[in-house]
C-alpha cells in the first residue's frame, strides 16, 4: 500500500554477501511465468542481453533479480500502491476475519518478504526519476505497515512479515536514494466497527478518530517524520469529525516536521480542492490549464484499477507514450504527477510496471531538465498540436516539449518570440545548436537535426531548450 511515481525493481532481497547488478533495459515487454519449472526466473522478451544476464546470475549463485512468485488466487487480489516504494502486506482478508492471523493455506507467506526486500524497490524509485515518494502507512483495510499500538494484531509487526516495513522503507529511501520520504494514510477503515457506529449516528460521535485515526497520525509523524503526508479516505465524514484542523495546526506549528512537511487536501468532506498545501481534487485530476494553486494529478498506469489485477490485459495499461504525455501536460500546467502502481499481494512489483517505470526513468535522464525545478510559462501549449512549454526564468530558458517528431524535420513554434542575436535553440540529448528562422509577427521555425531512430536522444518525446525568447 504505497504512493508516488518511478521505476521499480521486483521486490526481493539479494542473497547474503552479494550485491545487486540491475541493468535497465527498456527493450521489449516484460512477462512472468508461474509454472513450477520456471519459478526463480524472470523473462524479458525482446532483450536477449537481459535474459542472458539474469540466467548467468542464477547459474553463478550470485545476485539475482526478483523471481516471479505464485500469483494470488483472486483476479483482483493485490494491494493498492501509489508508489513503487512498497513491499508487503497480507492478502486482504474478509471483514469477518480481519482481526485474525492469516489461516493455513492462505497465499500469504511471511517469508515472501525477506529482510532487505525494501531496498530494490526504493533504489529503483530513484532510477525512475521520482522526487517525493510517499509510502502507505495504512489503507482502507486498516492494516498498518508499522507496529501501530492502536491496531493490535492487525499490523505488519504482529502478523505477516512481523517487521516494521515503514521503518525499513524510510531507511532505504533516505539512506540509499535522493528521494523525499512521505507517508500515505487512509483516515477511515471500511469495516471498523467504531467507524461504522459513528457513521450510523451521522458522525455526531467521534469514537473512531479519537481512538484510532488521530493517535496513529501523531504516531506516524513523530516516529517517521515524513516530508509529505498524503491523507485519503474521509468516508464522507466532515473535517470536524476527523479533528483535521486541530491535527494540522499541530503539524504545521509544533510537530518535528513543521518546517518541511507538505500535505494534500483530503482531510474531510468539503475540504478537497479547497484546503491543503496542494490540491488533488479527484483521482486522475487534470484541469488542462494553469491553476492559481499548486495541484497534483494522481493517476494509475493500469487504466481501470488502483490495485493489482491478475487478469489485466496488456491493452489495459498506459503505454510509455501515454505516460510521457500525461507527465508533460501535467507539469506544463503547474501540476505534480503522482503515478500509481499496484504490487501483488506479497509486494512484488509486476514486470509491466517495472518496464514502464524504467522507460520513464530513461526518458527523464535525457529530458529531466525540462521537467524538474521548472515553472509554467506564459503559454502552456502551442498552436502546433502536442507541443507543451515549461520554463526556468532565472536561466532565461523556455522548454518546448513536442510529443511527435515532424516528418518534414521542421517544427513550428507559434508562441515564442526570438531575440535577435541572443536566441539559441538546442535539442536536449543532442547538444548542438539548431538552425531556426524567426517569423513575424511571432513564432519560430526550428530545423531539427537529421537523425536515424537509433541516433535520437530518446524515443517517445523530445524537448528543445530555447534561450532568450519572450
């Protein structure tokens, strides 16, 4: 159960005394097999080098990438994750069994999340180019990934892996990456009897938030000191039921993270898109234009689900072209992209997500300059379709990100106005200044370099750096 955007390795530990040797591939499509004879291997079709490397790793007894595990029985089994930085939690139990340990015969096995399994996931988040990486402390099931004193026998320390997974992920993210550590927390629980009783009384009593939600929020902040606190799931209860104002006043004025923490807008019915450090407004929110307040596009790679789906088809996942388009349009309009992935019930990140995240990391390695630490420009898009703008005012830079390579090798930009003798245009990843022609009354015609497909700096979208344009 976790939150944010990035590239992920499969969630398993390296053998003692070995070091992982993960090499991004970006080729072909990832697939796993659950056949008994193939367990312990992962395959990447269309990338012979990767297959050979993984086979060699297994033969030599050295470092190995994570093996495919037996898939959960239910087509929709899995656990929600809004970040690749997640590991394990038990297979979701029915309401009647939610407080009991996992019974014999259940697909959940504590050993499937061995010590150290949080490390590959957090490292790959950095590879994917994410900046903040919120990890879920608790979802709507109420199961907490740390040893919550207020969730007896329904947390990762008491049952399942019997480990504080939040602590391990915090250490992995802060010590091994340059990511910002954050926590996702669901205010309500679907089946908690105290919440259901409060709801039956129209939320005029507060048994659940007083005994469960608020104590856990204070515990999370004091113990793990997150830099992002991503609240969710108000259960149609107003903010005064959750005592959100009191908690946020403490968070911003007295908590150990008062000078660094950032929060979203999901703190009770009526607060969304109105109050918060940044607005999420709704899942997959994308206004398509500049907003006066910082906002976030919280979306999923799976078009139809936030959690893992065993029966999902390849066409159910966004392509890398679609993901790059989503990122570029969001950032151009002043937003932040939060990309959700759905690990399996044992914390394994399915290979289709790994491929997408690695591809995004490859794209950002070339074009991250046009994304990170940028501001919206005076125009978010251009009269030429699929061209979007970002800027760095202090450096007098404007970036034109175009998602389709023109067949004529000439790209018309209708918004920028060139400065005679000062304007320079470069293709990120190419380096050499490009020829261009200033048009009247405004606009620039850019002559793109003659490149073969293999010579292109990236495959799914390109960025021009324009210096000294208005």
